[in-house]
C-alpha cells in the first residue's frame, strides 16, 4: 500500500522548490505554517515566470493572470487553483497587505528585462521588492503588527535575496541576465561579454564581495534592534541564519560564484537553525 503524502499542495511546492524557506516555515506555530507555505508557493509561481515563457509578452500575460487572481481573492471569489485558494485563506485570515502582494508581482515583471541594475542601490531595491516584501508578508502571516518587526523581516528578506542573487549568478548569466550593477561592473573593470560567455573573470569576485557585504550589513542592523522586535516574528528572521551560512561559503570560495564549494551541503546549517530557534535567537 503506497504511503499517503500528508503534505498539502503548497507545502509540497515549498519543500521541492524553496527548501530553505520551507524549513523556516516549519519553525512557525502549526496554525501559521500553511499560510507561509501558501506564500512560498505563490512566490515560486510568479518568480519562475521568466524561465517559463519564450516571449516578454507571454510573461506579462502570466503575471497579469496572477494580479487578477489576487484581486479576486480580496473580493472573496478565489479561482480554482491549488495555490490561489490557499492564498485566499491566508489573505482573509491574516489580513495580508494587498499593496505588498501586488508589489511582489510588479517586481517580477522586471525579471522579464535583460537590463542590469544601474547601481548597488537599484539592486538592493530589487532585492527588497522580491525577497524583502515576501519576508514582510511572512511577518504579517505570523501576526506581527508593529512596524519595527515588519521592517526587520523586510531587511532580513532583502539580505537573503542579495545572497541568493549572488549564488544564482551562473544560472542567471546563462539566461543572459546580468544582475551585477553597472557601477560595480565599471568600478572593477568587469567585461560584460566575459560574463555572458560564462568566462568567470577574476574581476567579478570583488563585485560579488561588495554585494555580500551589503547583505551582512542589513543583518547586523536588524540584530541591533532585536530587543524591539516582536517574538512572533522569529520564524521570518531565521533566514538570517541560512544567509550567513551561504555568505560563509561564498567567502571561503573567494567569492567565486562558480566554485564547487557552493554546491556542497552543510550538515550544520539545519542544526544551527534548530539551536537558534530553541534559544529564541536569529
């Protein structure tokens, strides 16, 4: 007799497509976990748009479908879809911010363009509008109401997105998408053609290091305010633990994003998450 899968559709998507956030969601109270899984699954659906379509217009149509689906959730008329219906439940129960959800979709429309961010501030804004907003929605789903808690979640999510963008550089460059800011390319003399032809120039490493330092700075800022943050926000802040683990890997690899060191699993990463959660730290 086959073993019955006890995970919901959104939980399965989260586990298969975004394992780190899935593990973070498991540290949340059981009553909130399904809302977090729904957000992770929703984020996956819109984040994969660029890789799912062959033309920009098709990507825009796909994102418009999600805009309309989310709007209908707020109207109490969710579409029959394995992610939309759980999102409707999360929206109605947790009173999730509509501007945040719509902003998350808008940010993914920028993925359809091959243009690189102009400067480090533009890259941070992109990270904030993707990973930062998603983590702020996590905080809302966890019941956080104070701005300091939401801001902390947003900053940790932004740091997480910056780290993820650096780790994913080999993949995004294969897709002809350059996510290193123009000012850093010029500052360190990085040849765009080298990037697009996957030559992995040494000049790329200091640019990656500078972006990683921005992520580290965001995490440190949040830790300075830990005494002001609601305790219920903790699961959303646990991404800091994973981000620091990956930052350590990048530093060990000399900020070479093509290094095989980055593909090595860390046996301590999940253990650190458990220990920090038990100690009520992030």
